C-alpha cells in the first residue's frame, strides 16, 4: 500500500470499493522527482560508458574480433540506455497529463454541480 506524507495511506484497497482516487498533486510530485533525480542520471549514463578503441587491440585478427564484439556491445548498451531514458520521459509526461486530466475533470464536474444546484 502506497503511503503519503506522514504515513497516511493514499489508497486503502479495503475501503476503496468501486472508487478510484487520483491526487494530481501526488502525480506531479512523482513526475517532478523523476525529472529532477532520475532522468538526468539516465540521460548522462550513456556518456559514461567507454568504448574500446579499435587501435588498442593492434592488428591481431582474433583481438580485432573481440574488439568488434566489444564495440557492438557498447552500441547496444548505449542504445538501450537511451531507450530507458525515453521511456522514463514518457512516464513523466503521462503522469503530468493524467494529473491535468483529473484536475480538469474535477473542475468541470464542480462547475456542472454549481450550475445544476437549485438557487
């Protein structure tokens, strides 16, 4: 069970029943933390992986084969790291979009309720 500030449960599955609760502020907080703490590390990680320079192995054919394999592994690793960073960016965007949609829906529902209440 996820907990909010002060250990208060955000959603109690036993009490939720058919209700779904979404707190836009929590979604934005999570998106902000991911943008601030996780995404920069993911984006910089491929630049920290070093490739094996092909000239370092010399002219020996077997060593060149290993160097080619190491280079392909380097390319696959950096490509995968870029893919993971892109997925995290999408998750952040989705969290913000969901928070905006919920907040907009709440505002429209409140407006509709005000207009339909008898004066």
